[in-house]
C-alpha cells in the first residue's frame, strides 16, 4: 500500500472534443503499478490473468460487454489477457451449493485483477445467511483483503439532463466516496438471531471498528483527498455510536500528518441531506462500510444513474476487485436493458489501478465519453434528443469508439 500511495495517479487527459475528464481529474486514485511489479515480478511483461465473475441478473450481460471492450482494447494496446470466468453468487449456489466456491476464491487470488458483475436475486432472497449470494460477495472482499472501496461520482456534462436534480445543482459534481469495505456492521460479532427476555425474536449485528482498521482507511482517504482538491469530509454518527466516536477520534488524530488536507466531519444523516442540497461542497468523503454503501447509491443518482458508477476495491497487496456499484437488477435482467457503462468504467479502473495500464484505461474512458457524445443512451440515462439503445448495442457502440480512437487522440 505504501508504494501504491507513493505513486499517485496523474489526472487523465483525453483529447476528445467534448471531454473534460482531463480538467476534472476523474480518477485521482493511487496507481498500483509499482506494488504490482514488486509483488509479481511482472515488470515489462504485458500479459495478465483476469478473473471474471459475471454473477447473477444483469451481471452476465454487463460483464460480457466489458469483456469485449477489454479484449479489443488489449489487442490495440499490445496487452494479452487470459480470462478465467468463475461462478459466484446465486449462480454458484445453483451449480456448487455455495455462494463463493473455493476454486473461485483461489482463482481470484491467483489472478492479476478481478472484475465482478453483480450477485443476488429473488430466487435466493430467503436463503439462510451463509447460503445467500451476498454472503459470497462479503467472503470475496474479505478473502482478497480489499478494505478500501473507491467510488467516484462524476456528473458528466453529457448526462446533466439525466440527473433528477436541477442542472445548477448537479452540474460539475465530482466527488469520491472512500468506503471502508471489510469491517463494521457487515462483519462485526456478535451477530445473529435469538430471543429476548420476553421470548420475542430478535436479530442483532455489531458495528465494530478497531483503531488500526480506521487508521488504514483514513490514510487512503487522506492520500486520495491530497491528490484531489485537498478536502476530506469524514462521515460518521459520532453523536450516538461508540464505533463512530472512535472513528472520529482516530481520523482527527491522523489529520496532523496531512496538513495540506482540510478535514471536516459530518453526521451521516446530515451528509445524506447535504448530498442532495449542495453536492458540490464535497470532494472526498471517507466513511464506514454501511454508510458508504448507502451514500454511494445516493451519490450515483447525482450522475444520472446507478448504471454509471464504477468502483475499485484495493488492499495491501494482491489483486484488486473491480465492480459496478449497482446490483443484479432483477427487474430488468434478461431484457437487454441494463446500462453496461458502470462495468466498462470499472474495467478502465482495473486497467489503471489494478494493472497500471494507463493508456488502455484512457482509451476506454475516452470511448465511453465519445459514445455518449454520439448520443447513445440506455433507458436509465435516456433524455429527449438522444438515441435509446439496449445493453448489447451500447456495448457495440463503445467498441466502435474504442476502435476508432488513435493513439494521438488518447494521451496521458
Ligand atoms: N455488488 C453487488 O453485486 C450488488 C450490489 C447491490 C445489490 N445487489 C443485489 O442485487 C439484487 C437487487 O438489489 P436492488 O434492486 O436493491 O439494487 P440494484 O442496484 O440491483 O437495482 C436498483 C435499481 O437500479 C436499477 N439498475 C441497477 N443497475 C442498473 C444498470 N446497470 N442499468 C440500468 N438500471 C440499473 C435496477 O433496475 C433497479 O430498478 C439484490 O439481491 C441485492 O442484494 C448486489
Ligand atoms: C450486495 C451487498 C452485499 C453490497 C454491499 O452492501 O456492499 C452492495 O450493496 C454493494 O454496494 O456492493
Ligand atoms: Mg450497495
């Protein structure tokens, strides 16, 4: 992680007429190039094993698009990918009886990076906890040790009209949610079911953080904020919860190591409100697992749709996990209606932060922008005057743009 943080990504500069990714510093996340080369001895070699976990619902639809985009990009950029597709979530439950088979975790651990679609669905909703697709996802995150989940929410000028917020509120939003991913109430013990003194059924979970868990996510957030606008807002519920009181104490303590970062604190209920009232007041937000889950879904709607938000999850070492923030969307699964762009942009994050392949990542980001410039929209981001397309067609249009970009039009 230290090497990764030392090698912070430069802002992306893409020479496409209407793109302003370059000005926006769209992906100010630490690059993992140096740590990867140190860890795998792969310096100079441009051949990678990628584990693909399509999952359930729209997962296979959006991962198929991202795989095609990765394959074409690789051939144009002189990279070799060896894809290993493994079962995960509900489809793994059906095939192997568990949501995360050992072979899936082992393959993921042994690869250079992991791309996940989404898991879950009505069929498995009533399963016992250990047999839920969602449990498999938590096991995957814990197994890979990816404690830092970076969820950028950027309102692209092409999609301002797709936002449910007024243009003047949404326009120019560019924030990063740094979500703690392997601790808190998702993992805290004790948890379970039981009965109380009145013999009434109870369910309980524990919001639990150790100082070291808070410190490591705070360091990531301070570093990310330092490379953005130097503003970090830590979101907690320190007026009520002990775990949040410790969170605030540790984050405040670490601030002295980052004098160039302006730290503020906000209670989560207020943060949820402020994100809608005036989202541009935020730059980098750091928060715990559950608040980050909720606030990032909220932030996604500033950008027009949850179908636009990618994410990168990283740990101290080993492969990163890259996934859209959305779920398996059972309401539209199998209908070719899903927006694949969040997964395509997650693939770009994989290239940039998982593999250090910046030029390839930029090619994909530029292709997404160009596809939007050409007016193609899935239903979730459709507005009048644009062309409504399905998931597959959107993928085909992105591929055309990947193919038509010349090295001269994609520079770092
Ligand atoms: N990381 C994951 O795999 C993940 C994340 C969230 C939810 N889930 C699971 O997904 C299932 C459904 O959960 P949910 O309905 O609360 O959340 P969801 O994100 O799947 O869907 C919420 C809404 O957003 C829409 N949507 C989501 N992604 C879209 C896309 N790419 N394009 C267009 N529209 C999109 C859906 O149609 C739905 O109306 C549940 O089983 C849940 O546990 C998984
Ligand atoms: C499916 C669920 C376990 C997951 C989470 O809560 O982390 C999802 O909502 C997400 O945001 O990736
Ligand atoms: Mg979520």
